[in-house]
């Protein structure tokens, strides 16, 4: 059965609280004041008592826990904002590039194609006209136009190549910076780790260890008897009872158990034909 341990903790932190309790019991032999574990109360019983105490233990580290939760929420908000900004910059949202960037890319791609096509047409028509007899007067004009568009095609191809090279270098530098920032330890992440460790330390030193020490030192706690219904010193009532198996000879009050008898079908008023009622 899973206990509702540490009621004031967030649901996501309750498993961590239980792991801290397990760690405290696992390393209890390193603390002289907890050397009595196993003599009168074993680790399983102490674990049950700590988890049942809940906020009685965790409130000793309430300030550290509040700081830990606030730091974690701040880091999550920062991560969400960073992911949103990255989506905008990478095309996941509103494009931050100038409006002319798309038209410039289209022109850089189409200009060599259109200029090359015009150069081929003009040169082809011009040389065909040069073969005619008599030669038309505008044949040289067609050839001149063809060579002009040929030069324009070469210039457009060169400009597109330079543009692609610049874009590749710029994107490569951006990716390197992004990787470096991802690999570098974030100050907020370090702050979260410090806040979490401070909460764990306070919970152990001011909550769990003192609770275990008081439980072991309190002689009124009898692990073989039902759990008391009143607080004992700093140890709260666990809120559940073990079924009593003590006999009256052992000093316990005799329990009033309900008795069951089978129905009696042989009353004096109904005893067969020879016992008819008067």
C-alpha cells in the first residue's frame, strides 16, 4: 500500500522524499546515535513511521524546500522561453529575417537560369541568321545580345556561389555557438542543483535523523503493541492499529467478540406427532 507521505510536498517530490528516507536508513550505521536500529525497531518499522509522519518531518526543511521549488520553476520558465525563441529563430514560428531575404534567394536562383536561357536563344538565332544568304542586318545584334546574356549568366552564377558560401559559413558559426552554449554549464542549472542539495541536507539533518533518534530513544514505543492514538513527545501518532492477538492471560482486556449459534429447530412445541400442542 502506498502511503500519502509528506502531504505538503508536490506530487513530483514525494518519490524523492521516500528515496531520501531510504538513504537515511541505509547509512544510519554511520551515525552513533542511530546504532540501535534493529534492536527494538528495525529499518522497515522506522521507514513506516517516517512516511506516516509526513509533514511532521518535512516541515523542518520547509524554507529550503520552498527555495528549491522556486528555483526549479524559474529554470522551467527560462527553458520554455528559450525553446520559444529558438523556434522563432529556426523557422518554427514567425520568421525574423527581412522581408526581402526570400525574394533575394529566388532571384539568386532564377537569374542564372533565365540569363543562360536567353543567351542560348540569342546566340542560336544569331548564328542561324549569319548562315543565311543574304545575311540579315540584325544578325550581329542577336549575337551581341547572346554574348551579353552569356556574361550575365556567368556573373549570376558567381554571385550565387559567393552567397551560398557566406550563408554556409554564417550557419556553421551559429551552430558552433549553440553547441558551446549547450555544453557550457548553465548558472540556473547549478543553482537548482545547489538548492536541491540544500533541501536534502536540511531534510536529513533537521527532519529525518532527529525523528529516528527520538523514535529509538523513546521507551514508550512498543513495536509489538498497537500504535498509540496520542502523540508521544516528538513522535506523532501513526494513525493505524495492528490487530490485537493478545490473550486475556497476558494482561489485555478480553475482547467482546460476537457469537453465532445455529438455529434451533427442535423446540418442545414441535416434536413430532406424539407431542401435539394442547
